[in-house]
């Protein structure tokens, strides 16, 4: 074993669980202690200030300068009472991570003195360098000005000794440069559209809130082993590595006993999360070795997105305390399950009703069916856009593998609800319903149980499945910002509900039908029109690919092809008509996503060539020399048949090493040449396709031969920690 591996393994063996010094209290006693939430605002703000901030949070009312100054002063006082010295505007640029620039509260006032100050203007707006973040051509390099602006709907929080103020991020000319800005606009559009439809059934509904419950999957690896895997450090995944004899085939890791060191880490990051108001409640072993999952309770989408972004940061920092590193890549290890981030999406009203939960009466079930069927119809109409919003270089490794949904968008409903839709499609006429028809129909939909959680199976192969009182978008990648998928889903749904209301009102006016008759007619048409997207079978099978093709559903396996949906005329109109993103903003995002894809494949290609030339080939040749020396030595002491018998095996190994080294070297050189050609192309689309179709195919060939060498070369010589060392935490 190489010296570095020996030292790393010795370091791993010495690991013991980190002792925690958390207060022995119930979570409820300290939950949200580091959040400037409602209780803190009520304590520190004046009555007028509290009322105005609540109006801003709930109704979007703009705060004037006087109130902003008061809020800033109170935030500072609250934060300083907890030892905070700095503040930052915390935002989510299109890098996929969060961003922050810390400024101290102190301000020199002359005479060698200083005071602590945090004004309303500092709270409300800051000016980071917009040219240094991805902008897709919206800003020139020399045009640096951009703005972050306070989002009062997401509470400020303390992380470390810094007050973090959630903000949006826009360019000097107003274009969105982040994930939060379009998310907030999509939530507003969804609220308006869903409220109007909900009022068909309940006039007391004045607001509809999108809710999200994410499930975060991740891997852990010992920090010592991580530190000597160059590929893991730079790309988040292992570019080489032979599968261990025991992987996940025994299925004994899933929900198994959590290793003591891992449990200590989990308790620590849960404690930090609870202080920040992140309602993490579930933890367990996932299917693959060293893979785990955590999940919170449902929250309003904007808050849930902020909490997930913050949680990933918390996990990474806490892991280092425990001598771990967190791997959030969608496929850090070949041959075992990858990681996703299931987005459980639903709609809630200000009256406390979940619009995707069936009720106990025909009226409440008609409301449920309205939102349920419109969701299916929206997914059908914009399936390619949903595929695009979860596309990335990382997720391409996961989608379509045996643990993840396929790249084909489909909707799973379960046998019971499929039968309900089929009956509804057949039974409703295109004219006014007779009393008998209406009674029969209401009796039929009245049979839908108010709890479907245990009445329908769960299909783990579906990218978009109904799971009792919510839809689960399972195709989102583990490292992704949930805002991307949620913005698309909210926008799709807002557009679909607007069309539904127009259709219902149109039929009511033109055919003089009652509201229920018109709703039934429109729903029947939507059921028929969206039937192709419904699929109950095995999404992993080849049969589904063939069936999907017959249905006219697209199978888009790679990111460059999937991203095309972002700039289709249909998508551009969708986002612009609802005021979510204009054409320039949408096209810039397409450019950014293409460039991000290209850069990630480019980095992996460079690292592969580097590791091949500086680690893999030298170690293989070093071991080959040992064999050659041994064969030469045998020849000096043995002769004839004895020599041949003793040396044949070693000579075969020498030949195999030579052949595999030659294949690896040639493929790496050819890959480098293709990379150079791709770099000379003149636009982002051409480059992304070239990297996908010309450069990336070499990865598998090189890896296959490197992994074969790993099984041949002496363990003492091989330079990289192996899967059997990394996947089993000690």
C-alpha cells in the first residue's frame, strides 16, 4: 500500500466519535433560537414595526425607510445579544451554491473611536460585484454593478458570528442573477392563479401557498481518504475505482443501525439546523454503503429552499468537525446508488386545507380532483421543461440508473386514482348533466377516501409520483438548488390553472352551464388530453422506453439536449407571460447552464488525464517492473520447462499491463485532442455538445481499463484509496 494510503488508513482507524456538548434539552426549547423570527421580532420591534413587517411578509407590502431603519436596529440589537459582530446579505447566485460577503457592524467616527451601526439602507440593499457571478451575457465583465435586496419573507438568521439576511440578487438593469428572484415571482403567480380556482369551491380562500418537503440524500467519507483522492476533491465523484466484492447487493445497509461516528455527526448537524429553524426530523441509512438521508417537515417553498441551501452548508462544516467529508454529488461512486433530492410539492390554503388531499364530501373531492388533474395536465404540457430543470452533468450519471427515475418524464398516480380518472372520463357528457348523472358522478367521486397514503402503492421508478397528499418530484439531483425545479413547477401550475379558469368560465358563459357541469367537462377533456403522461409500470425497463416512444414522450438522456427546452418558444412565452423571467433572462440561464455543463466535463477530463499520467500509469509500470525483474531472476535459476511453468503467469500479467497502459494512454491523449477542438468552438451550445459527444465518451473506456489495472497491480503500489476502503466507515 502506498505511503499516503497507509497514513490515511492509520488515521481512519484512530477515529472515535466526537463528544458533543449540546444542552440536554428538548428540541422545542431551542428550535429557531438563532432566527430573527416572529417571536424575536415581537420582542425587539415596536408594535407598529412588527405589524408592518408582518404585512411585508404576508402581503408583499413595501417597507418605508423609517420602518426599515427600525428593523435594522432591532436586528442588530438581537444579533449582538448573541455575540454577533458581522452581517452579510446571503444570496443564491446561479453557481448553485450560496454567496456571502461579511461586513462588521462597527463604524469609525473619528478620534480613534467607533460605534456599532446597521442602518435600514444596509439591511435593504447591498452592491456585490455582478460581473464575477454567472450572468450568461446579461452583464459585460466591465459592468460590475449588481444589487442584493432584502427578502423579508425569509427570516434573518445567525450562522457562526454573522447575521445573515436572505436576499435576491439582480443586475444593475434589473435582470435576475439568482434562483430566488424567479422563485418568488413564480410563487406569487401560483398564489393568484390557485386562489381564483380555489374560490370556485370556497370563497374564504384568499391565499394559496406552495409547500415543499425535500429529502436530502448524501454520502460520507473519512476526511483522510478524501484528502488523497484528487478526483473527489475537485469533482465530487470518483473518476476511477473498481466495485468492491460487497456493495449494496445484500441490501443490509438500508435503514440499518447507524454507525456511532455517523450518528454523532447527525446529532451535531441536526442541533445546528434546529438552532437555525430548519425542521429536520428524519435520519436513516440509505441503500448504498456510506449513504444516508435526512428530511424535514413541510414548509412554505421559499423558506424550504433557503433551509435546504443552508443545510448543505451546515452539513459540510459540521462533517469536518467529525473528520468526515460530505459528498453531495449525484453519483460519487460507480456501481452503487446515487443520491437525489426528492421534492415533495403541494398546495395549502389560508383556511388550512391541503388542495391535494381528498376530502369526505363530493364537493371537497371535486376541488381535490381539480387541482390533481390540472397538475397532471401541466406536467404533460411541459414535460420537456421539467426534464430540463433537473438536467446537469452530475445528474446525467444518475438518471436512468437502477436507483433513479429515467430521463423520460411520466406521472404515477396509483391504481385507485387511475380508475377514478378513467371513470370520470367515460361518465361525463359534453352537455348539461341530468340530475341522475350528477348524482351518480358525485357518488363516484365521493368514494375517494380522505387519506390515500395507504391506498396506493409507491412507484420508486417514477420521476413524478402522487404519494397520497402531494406530488413527489423524484428526479431532482442531490446537489441541486430546489428553487430551479420549484420555479418551473410553480410556473407550469400557475399557467395551467389560469387556462383552466378561462376554460371553465368560457363554457359557463357560452353554454349557460352551471359551475359544476363546466368543471366536469373541462376536467374530462384534460384527462383525455394528458393520458399519455400517466404510467404505472417499471420506469427502469427497456419496455417503457419503447412504450414512451409510441406515446410521443421524449427520452432526453443528456444535459445539452435537455436544456434546449429552456429556450423553446413555448417556454419563453410561458415565463414572460407570467412575469417570471423575460426572454433575455431565460436565454442567459440557458447559456449559464450550458457553460456549467461544459466546465464540469472539462475539469473531469483534465483530472482524468492528470491522474492517468501522474498516478495510474507510473504505478502500473512500477509493478510491471517488479514482475519483469522477477521473471528475469527466475531465468537465472530455472531452465526449460521449469522456467516456463514458473514465469507464464507473470508474463501474461506483464502483457496485460502493457496492453491496458497503451489503451489508457492513447485514449487519454485522444480525449485531450478532442478537448482542445471543443475549446476552439465559438459558442456555448456547440461546446457543450462537443464535450458531451466527443470528449465524455472516452471517460468510460479509460475508467474500464484503469479499474482492471486496479485488480492487477499490487495493493502496495496502487496510489488511490479503493472502494472497499472508502465505502465502509470505521
